[in-house]
C-alpha cells in the first residue's frame, strides 16, 4: 500500500515549485513554472511608461496559472492522480501584498485601475514606502509603542502597513477602492478554498512577522494608526477581515473549480500559508531550539527557534509559535544575496560563476585589499533600513573581477556573522547552522567563505527544496492525523525531511578564520561609515 502523499506549493520571487512528498520523505514529483510577467520592475504589462525606482510588482494571475501548471506537471511526473494527494501546503514570499474587492478580485484586474501601478501586488522587495516607513517609526517611537520590542525596535520597509500607507498617500483612488488588504499567500489560499472575505484565513506567521500582530495583543492600537494617518486606522478597523490561523491548520477544502484547474480532488484540505523561508524549518527537520536555518537565495532569511523571548535590537521579528508550535521564532535576514551575485555578473558581463569562483578562492582572505558593503538592496538585519546602499572600496588598477566577487562573498559572510553575534550576545544561543535553498548547492564557494568567517561548520541540507518540503509537511498536517499518521508538525518534519538524503558539512579552515578576525572589524567600521554618510 502506498504511503500518504501531500503537495507543497513554494512561491518564490520568479517562479512557483510544486512538490509531492510522501510520509517517509520521498519526493515523488517536482516541477517548476516561471511567472509569465516575472518581477514587474520596469513597466506594467502592456505599457511603456517606466515605473518609479524601488518598485517591484507582480501579476496575481501568474500565481494561479503557474501553480496549476506546476502541480499538473508534478502529478504527471509521479504518475499520480489528484485523489492520491491528502493535503496541500502553501508557502509564499512575504510581505508580498495586494488590495482586492470584497470578493477577492485583485484591483489590478479592475479595468479602471489596471494602469495604476499601486493597484498591483507589491512584491516583498518593493521599496517604495520609504517616507511612510520613516513616519510610522517616528510616531511609534514618540508614543513609545510596546509592539516595537518584538521587532528589534523598528518597523520594516517591506512590511504590510507601510505599503498600505504608500497607497493611501500616492494612489488614494486605489486605497478607496480597496475593500480587502491582505498578504499574497493568504489571497492564494482564499482562492483555493473560496468563501467570503469575513471567513478568509489569515496566517499568524505572516501577520506576526509582517503586520505587527500578536495573539495576545492583536494589531497595534487604533490610536497609534490614527496618529500616523486617519485612513490607515480605518483600514485596520474595516478592511482586514478574516480569521487568524496557524500554518498547518486547515483553511478549508479545495473548491471544485480549483480542483479541476489543478488536477486535484475537490475538498482536499489546504493548509494556512506560511512565509516561504519559514517553511524551510520543518522542511529540513530543524524542530529543536538553537539551530539557525539559513534559506539562501535571491535574498536570505535566517530562522532560529528558542525557548525564551528576548528583546534584541535589530531582529526583524520574534513571534510566539511563529515558526513551530511551543517555541519563539526569531527572524533575521539579508536583503540581497543571490540578487547581489547576479548583479555583479551582469556588471562584469560574465555568464557564469564557475571560473570566477575558482579565481576568487585562490585569493587570500581580504581580496587583496578590496572591501565591499553588501547593501545593494538595503540592510535588513540589524539596521532594518532599505534606503542604505552598498559600496566597493580599496579598488586599484591591479584588481580584477575575482577580487570584486571575493569581496562581495566576504561582505555577505560578515553580514551573517553580525547577525549570529547579535543573537548570541542577546542571549539566544546558536549551536548549529543549516543552509538550504538552491544557492548553497550551486555555489559551494560562498558557503566555504561563510564557514571560514563564522568559524563554525555549516550543514548543507541535501534537498534544494527545503521550503517546498516544509510546505508539504504543513499540507500533511492540514490533512489530519487520521490521514497522515502524524500527531504534530515536529513528527511530520522529522519523518519527511529524513528521506531527502545526507547533509554535506562544510568545515571552517582555522588559518583563514584567524585572518578574518580583523577583516570583520573593518567591515563593521565600513558599515558605520556608510550608515553615517547616508543619514548626513
């Protein structure tokens, strides 16, 4: 008899992956489908007018189209039918958000608003709300709002409410038409299960980390939002309908229409959404406290579970049960990793990393005097400032492309070391590092640099699909213990991650780690100098 099988849908920045995993952790089918419009950063589809800088939008039709294609392809690859899938899990980039009508129609699909950029979903990396974020932080600090403690003392540029406020101020007709504001992951689940706006499921993971919500206090007070902007208070009071549920809880059953489109069984349980990077924690079986799970891709997100709540300045969020039940989930991250590497390749007019990596790894630590600040898309942790920008310094005529690449890898590693020190010095111990995502498998050199800089071994999880497997874990949990046999997320995580193969451990080289000590201090001084110049 075959084992129960769940479907994980992993929504990334450029594409969605569909994975079919059984309860023993065997991957039966895997397919990826690119979004037709990808990242909308230059102009809206069909238009030539350039978007403002820092804009990053997406087309919600792509999410449904790509997910259905990927799901059917994975089922076909596995020679399975829709009835073989017991549950569906969803992870999504966050905070990717959108305004809709009361029945869930995205405003960018309303003819009169289609040519208005802020009617379209704002991708997580959309950085248009700079002034709005600054004002929200200033008001929160002036009022000494207690919710700030959970987020390292600062509201992030990429979060839900700054993006809503941006629309209120820059496209008021869109804000007036918006009857529902929500995360893209919640919108996608809503489309799968149907129902009214009042019954749509909102993820406690997404709300906890990106919308300043907590189970004990809810959203920040109406008085706070009104002090920022009266219409923002009105949005919170009237345009955030729905029911809060935790990832793994069932949001409902698949509608007949969506079942036909995806090739699945009507009524199949659909899990509440989880942030894409957070799904990697159950995906790699890291259910114990003290393990930093690093999802390394376009950007990086680092998750750490702990048994206690500690207020640490600069941490992007701490949510009780935000990643796994019974533990405090700490989130940190770096805004540009794979994106920064790809940018450098374009700048150098090179097609691949292989030759560049070999030349770079022949250099001594410090790239022979070239230093880099890796803030090409701002600094997420610990400064939470999307307006900061990167730099290369120490360049001479003797330096080549490999020096730039080595300096960029080292800067990324120094940024991670800063995060590890921030957590450890704050009282949250880290005794294990696990890297997942496609980047560690395709670019081993930068993992070696990470290990040398940190002086700690790094385990590369064998699966390149950690978040997707994690989504499948949550789909299995949503199906219920009677169908899956798992009594908890931790049990499902342990079983379904173990079937992915053996980890590869990258050990630090003591001689290089020793040489990185003063270079790390140089990085911190460079960071302080750039931050000072940016605020001058």
